C-alpha cells in the first residue's frame, strides 16, 4: 500500500517538474521589473503583460490657514502585447495610462501608445553573454518618444544577471523641444525553485542635456537631475502566468526630505503580471 502511494507521489512530482520546465521554457518571465533579458518569446507565442508603477510623492494642498505639503500617489499603468515573429524576433504594442499625484482629485488619463521590436543576436547560450537589441517608438498626447537599448544577460546555474544600456530621445511638439535621457539598469537574480525567484536591481534616470528647460515643467517623467534607485525583487511563476514585484529606495539625496513637486519619490514600486496565451 505504502509503496503504491510512494510510486504515485513520485509520478506526480515528475509530471509537475516536466510541466514547469515546459512552461518556463516556452515563455519569457521578467524577474527584474525594469531590466529586459536578451531572450525573446518563441515564434507564434502571444503574451500579455500589465505594468503598474506606484510612487508616493509630496504635493501642495491649499488649506484655509495656508499651503501644506501632503503625500499623494503617482501611478503609471501600461499594458503590453508581445508576439514572437520568429524565435529571435518579437514585436510588442503598448497602451499607456497615467495618474498624476494630486492633493484633491487625481485622474487616470490615457497617455498614448508605443510599439517596439526586440531581436536576439545569437542562439541562447552560444556567446559568453547573450545580446539583444531593442527599439521603441511612442506617440503620446504631447510628445514623441524614441528608445534604444542594448540588452545583455547571462545565466550561471541558478544565478542570472542582466543589464540594459538604455537611451531615450523625447520631442515635445507643443514647445517645440528635444530632450535626451539615459536609463541604465542592472540586476541579478537567484532561483529558489522553478516557481520562485528573488533578486536585486538598480536603475537610474537622468539627462544628457541642460536641466534648465521648459519641458521639465510639462511632464513628470523628466527629472531635474539624475535619479538612482536600488531594491529587492521577487517573482512567482506558474505554467501560464508570472507575477513580479520590485520595491526600490532612492539613493540620490538620501538624507534629504521629500521635496514638494518632485515626481521621483523616495520609494518606487513596480508590479508586473504576465500571462501566456
């Protein structure tokens, strides 16, 4: 009797292991919320990913006895549809919504759409470092955005590391004016099991050009100086979906209090849900 149950448990365990291996092999989970791996989704695969950025910031509130600084929350919602054209070339389409921080009535607004391509330069594991190229165009209500990234990643058993060399150009056609930004990211992860991954990620956002620009007042996405963040990440994945969470603390101006009007808060949270279709 006991041997029969032992045999069944062993069979179930083997089946579950094979299912997880197949699931993780056909999809492209994102254990680091800001850092793309070089790997693309397989040919013919469609995935949906939903991003949420949640940033507590200080805003001004007008009271009868004067102006007061209060905490509000800035949010960005981004839906991404990924499709594998080949095993090494994928395309994606984004819908972007934003809710600015407000002391009264924050409103979620449709920001615009984005399109991108990601190309894996070689077969996975063939080179010492897997390399990918990423290009993106965004059409927003007040600007055009162009992004270029070099994607670097490598796996060492249960450990993996990834880095994105990322630059961005933004054209504000209502001013008109160009802005040039850099957004490097780097992170490392460790597989606790086929289902759970922990990691640490750093990312930054800054400008190549002069900070004294009228465009800085038109969007919360352009910092007045470099912003640096570091924090832990966690990912849970199943056969058809994954969930990733990153909680980051701001490193620049570490000992200073939050400034009213600075849309880059002391804490930044990004959650990511992906579903394989």
